[in-house]
């Protein structure tokens, strides 16, 4: 794994605030966690300048890539000094993004930038990355930790990730085939996932006393609720797409990962011209945390649905004849809307 440590220039590294020895200790602490995620296709070990991954057994393979960050959810983690879940957030978000094309995740690389390198903190963060990668069958093949004193405020850090997956050309989900009459199934989210935290921080702030306050409606503290990891849908939905007989056609036409922009913006990204997606907001139960945010912040209903996932983390579009097949594999899927005829560009309506 080609994890490097970037160092600022100065009379000496120590004088500039960079601890070379700490960088070495961090690598020692995380290398076993990364190696545990390796798939047979990984051809390099820990410490190489670049990661090598061999593609095998794919018919007309198409590589699928994505990049993302955890965003200001990190501010909550930093305020509570809890760093074990943010890596999971990052990997799961990226896996979900490429899975909307039907792609299998192959390998992941992370970029961690810190004001001061604390090996044990790096180990905790990378531990979350490795756990999520292992659960998705994705190799944590490389990464970089950049120690940048003077650029980040003391105690702050940023975390971003890069994922590569693969899908056979004939297995790419055909969103152009979405038409009026298709059914919209929703998969529950685990909470806010990784979006809307700037608004949440504006409402609640980041004081530990506020974040550690217990809320009966949540059944835990506000901080515990806000740090609930972003859910990964890959293992849940993959069986629906596996073993499909050609004569039956794909049971799924498209998937939308509900991230920043909520149902309104994200579902519109997969709709062809001439149709609209109509969701019935009473078809699922909105988790208590969203009601708390709306009440405490005085946030309007339309704004809530435009910022947050509101309890739906992934939307699956399928033809009516295949709904039973999908629900049989995913019992928690809920029928939350349908595709109707529309004018011009695809749009979304929340009733």
C-alpha cells in the first residue's frame, strides 16, 4: 500500500511541526488492517509507491470510479473525539455511488490530511475504513496521510476517498429504459448518513454538552445519533442483480443514492426526459432525528426534503412485474412512489 506522508518545509521537519517518527508509527499500526482487506487480485504489498490490481473473469469489463469526502460530519467526530466511524462513512458512501451503475467495488484509496499526526488516531480512522472495505469485499489498496501544520486548525483533519469498481457492459443498469408505470422502492437509511451536517451544526452547534445530551425520542444521545455510520446497500441489493435470466430482463432499471440534495435532486439524476417521479411521503416513517432537526431549527418541509434523505437512503426503480422479486430478496424495501408521465426534463414530486 503506497501510503505516504507529506511534510512541510522548514529549518528542520521538527521545527515545522512534522513528526517523521509518528508517521512511521502510524504506518506500522495500520498496515495489518489494510492487508486484511486485500483480495486475490491485489499484486502489491504494503509500502509500494502504487497499488496494482489484476482484472479477471469479466465480460467486456467497464471500470467505474468515484471520489467523495465525509464533509462536516467530521466536526461532530472531532468535538466528541470519536473517530472510529468516519472511515465507514466514507467507504460506504463511495460503494453506494458506484453501485448505482451495478458495479462491484474492487479497491479503495484514502487521503487523510491532519494538522498534527497522532498515530493512534490514524489507526482508529483507518480501522473504520478497513472494516467497511472488508464488509463490501473491497481492497484498501493505498492511501496517504498528509501532516499539514498551519493549514488545518489544531485538532482538525479532513478525509476523502477514491473507489474503483467494475461491471460487465451488459450488466450496466439502463436508466434510459425508465418509463411511466415503473415502481419506486425505498431502502431505509441509518440516519443522516453524510449529508446536511452544516445545517445541523448551525442548529445544534458542536459543544460536547449539547452532543452528549440524551434524547428520549432518539433513544440515545444526539452525538451518537449524528455519528451513526452511513449505510452500505451493496450486500443487501447485490442478490437481486445476481443470477438474472436474460429472458426475464433486469429486475432493476436504476438506483439513486440519496445524498446531498435529498430525494428531489438525486432521483432526478437518473430520470430520462418525459417522466417524473412521484413520492408519497406517508409511505414510510421519517426517523425521529429529522423531526428533531425540523422542530429545533424551524426548517421548512420543502427544505428538509431537499437537504436530507428523510429516512430513505437508496431508491430502486423497477418494472411493476418485478416488484415481488425485488421485495422477496429485500423485505425491508418499501413501495414509496411511482414514475409518471411528465414534460421535458425528469423531475421529482413529494406529495
